[in-house]
C-alpha cells in the first residue's frame, strides 16, 4: 500500500491534471437558479474564554505597542500567558444567508462555510452573481445548499468585547449552535449530508466543532488556507499594520470598542492574502474595498488542537505560496510530513480518508486567485466522491 506522503503526492498530481483543470473551469453555470434567505439568528452561548494579559487599547500608540509585544520573539502577551478563564454567558445576533438551488430535494447536501480573519460572509460569494470567484455558486451548481454567515464581531453580527468575548472558544460554540439550528428544520428545509468548509481561522473553527461537539457533526470537512504551521503568525500580525478600526474608518466602524482592529490598506492585504502576479488587480481592489475587522482576542486564540474524535473524510486546500500558514512556501517539510499542508493530518489523525490539494501560484486567499475556478472544481469533485 502506498505510504501517506506517496498517496498525497499521487492525489496532488491527479488533481492537477488537464482533465480536472477543465472541470474546474466548468463548475459554475450562469445564470443559476437559486434563492438566498437572509436571517439574523439569536445564538445563546455558555463557555469559557481565556483571561488574556491585555486590555482595550486607549490609543493607536498603545495598540501599536501591544502589537509589538505580541509579535516580539520574547512575547508575554500570548494565549499561553493567560492568567485564567472567564465565563461567557450571552446571546448574540448572528447574520446569515442560506442559499438553496432550485429543485433542491429534501435530504440534500448542505455546505456550512466559515470565513477567516479580515473578511465577512462575502468571502464566499466574492464578486457577486456570475463571478468566477463566487464559491456559493460553485456549490449551487453542484446541487448543494450552502450556509454562510458573519462570525461574531464581524459584519452584521453582534460586536461584543473584542478581548474577553470574541475568541475562538466562543466562535466554535456559535458554529456548533448554528449547525444545530440548521439540522432542526427551522428553515423549513431538511438536509442530509453536511460538509464543513472553512478558510484560515474558519478552518480552525471547523476542527474545533468536531473536536468539542462530536466528530460526526460533519460528514466531511474541507479546510482551506490552513496548516498546523504557526511560525508565520507573528509576521502576519505585523504585516497587517493594524489600526483601531473606528479611527481608521469611522464610516463603517463608528462605535466599535478599541479592541476591534483593521488592516492598514491594500498593500498590506496583498502581502498577506495575494501572490503576485497570479491574481487580477480588480480582485485585490475589491477585496480591499470590503471593510473588515479582527479583534485582539481572536488573534491570540487561533490554534486548533487535534480533533481525535473525527473519523470522516478531510480535504486540505492551501495555496503553495500561502504567507500565513506556510511562510510563502508550502512545500517545506513539517513535523515529519513531506510538506506543510500534509502535516494537517496531525489535526485530524483518525480521518478515514485524508487528502490535500496545493494549487500552484496561489496565496492565502484561495478564493481570489487565477487558480480559483480550478480549485473550486477540485473541491466539488472531492465532495461528490466522498458523499
């Protein structure tokens, strides 16, 4: 039987073939008949977050000083330096969109998508109807329903304390509660198989859901823009050039706590999310025009422990030039694996099938590169094969 690295290499070569590339460019058809229902869902949470050793910055000077502490080689402002736990008991309003194709049969496939830091739910329908970057339409064209939402502290969802509340633990529980909401038929539609798909921090949350709330909650998972490599986090945080969001963009972010922070601008976004020249300048411009925030709390609670209870299939899709999770080169060995993407196996060690796809000439935002249509084709073909 082929070894795991050998199997992964075979998969990468097969998924890079001209035939699948052609399929990748045909995953969407236009126009598509589907309907998206916008709903704000109240989600009650009872969890514990980390008592992090920092406060709401009182000025931009203090925020920059805090960021410097976080990224320094001897930092004491990390999750490991937390002084204890904080109980969080609250109900949050979570904005969501459930998109269902025409003729969707009861018991059909649902994709449950979680975006990462800097973006909101529009990461998944980027460019709007008819765009080749619109992952919602790739799922719809495969006959799947898809659920997208604004994570806590983002977009149209609630924006509580960005240090104490907006952390990974809270967001993982919100994701699990949203999944329960969808499975209870409150939308009037019944679903059969459910595929969890995440990007970046959203992938970490997908792993958190199956780790903490049951390995069978998802019938398959797709982790994009992700690996277990944590060595790029400090350089990424520095590269954002974070400003206090309400001061940088008072039109969109007026009234937010000072723990909500925003990227400095387009050059910063390009450095972190895009690989030159393998993207359309218009995609970068649109990305930077879409206002987005992060919080200090979520920046310091990114890590995903292994989900040993997850046994269903897993696919990891990370661009070969991913800046955050590969330091710009995903083909470096890591933890005994042939490359950094393959090392994600350590986070889902008991998945009955584990596959990877590394799109060439692609940065962290896999949904916004010239390779995107092919990548979508690979993902949809893999889901079809698993379900």
